[in-house]
C-alpha cells in the first residue's frame, strides 16, 4: 500500500487548494486547508483529485451491452438531445455496468478537464482518480446521504447520482426520502473519504482520452512475451510456406511426364516445345488479367461473406484507388464484429469507422482492401 493524497482545488485561485496526506497505514500525516499547491510538488503518493459536482452532469443512458470503447463512442450520440453544449466539446465517463440497469454517465467540459490535467502535470503528481465531490459522501441506500454546511449541502441519492442544493431547501428533501445528515467541513469530508474510499463507489473521470497509462512490470513482461510469440508465429508461417513449396515442386516433378497431354488438351492448336514453360506463360497471362479485375475479386469475396451474415444490410458501396468504402447497417455491434472477423479470415483488410447507433440499428462504415495492400 502506498501513501495517498486527497486533493481539491480552490475554484477562485488555481494556485491554492486543500489536501489530506495519508501514510501506508491509513493515518493522516498532513491536513491542509486552502494551502499553496506548489508545496506538494512531486510528492510520492497516489493522488485522488476532487472537483465540484457543479462542473459535472451526472445522468444515465439506456444502451445495449457493448465493449467499453464502443460504448464511449456511442454515448455522445445517445445523450446529444439532453445536452446544451456540442458533444465535441464534452468528455464522457461511465460507471460500473449493472445488469438490466441504465448506464451511469458523467459529462464534463473538455476545457475544464484540460485545465485540471494541466494543473496536476505542473505539480508532477501521480494522479490516478478524478471525481466530483458528491462521491465524498457514503452510499447509504435506500436513504439519501446529505452533508449540511452553512449555505450549501451535498446530496447523494444513489450509487452514481447526486446534486447540490441550498441548505434552506433541506426540509423539502425529507419529504422525498429518508436523510442521513452529516455536518462535516470540506476538509473533514476529504479526511473521511481518504480513510474509507474503497467503500465509496464513484465514477472516475480519468477515462479515454484522459486515462492514465499504467506502469507495470508485469504488463511489460506480458508485452515482451507477446512479441516473442508473434516472432515465433511468423517463423512458423514462413517455414510452413517453404515446406509447402517443396511439396509442390516434388509433385510437379512426378507429373512432368503427363504435362504434354494436359497442355495439348487445353491448347490443341499450339505446337508443344516445352509444355511446362508454355503452361506457365499462359498462367501468368491469366494471372495478370485477373489482377486487373481487382474490384471484381474484392466484390466477390465481400458479397459471399455478407450473404452469410444475417441482420446486415448494405447502404452504400464505393470503389476508388483499389479500396472499397462500404456503408452498412446491422441489428447490433456483434453482427459487425462477426463480419470483420469473416472478412479478415478471407485475407481482406477491413477497417471499421464512424460506428453509431441510429434507432434500433447500428450504422458503420468499412474501408476494405485486399490483404497486404
């Protein structure tokens, strides 16, 4: 267990902030309210950064289950109608997926994210978590967790939901739910969270493109092993090709005596001088002719695989510079993944772009080339 620093910024002065430093045993080493941030420069600790939930929208969205990377691509389009700002200016982070439940989402301005990240990088801190202050409160379902201060109170009314309100409105909340009320100062909230943060579920805003790259010796070893296995696989493939070539040459030598008859059968009007060489010349001509029909080769392979893929419909097909651009719609993302795998098995390069959900369908654009092109 490493030292842990719980840090929050002063919204009125970016050079100041409050923090609590815990040692390896979870004991408080330092608790500073509204101090100068430069005094914690390069501190050797795991840093949890707390920002005001007034800067973050906590909401939910209902989408089919899909890989996280795919989900983060789909979120802006699913929430676009609920947001005032352009989705291109916003950062989206998700909470833990739960079966048959809406997906929890935190939405924040990219400008704000960049400002916070810049501050942390200038301090050379090992920041790993960035959360809204609503998650400083414990989860006390079915009650609401409320921290009451003089003019403002934090209200956590769910695992990944909450809001701020004026303290004078607190009585109105008691009519809606049972309240668990505390009256901690901002500094005391940091201290309480630092001692029990593993019991407090939260949405970490440090997700792509702000995700922190993990520096792990184990991960490095895994990548090294993967590299060795990849080289071994290449060697096996090359060796297999050499063996196949030798077998083909051996078979060719055994049927050399029958080559004249075969050649004569296919080219009865041509005088035989060297049947093997002449046949190779004809095959090269046929190969050259086939290579000129690059589009037909791609189209034949593509058409065959799409007819085997139920739930997929072609919206548009374009062929330029040896590449097919294909716009398709499907029932779900699994259909698209299956099509990508099938095309790859047939020796094609299929790159998926611009995937989005449109009603009950998934629309996507593919760039398709012959393998190795």
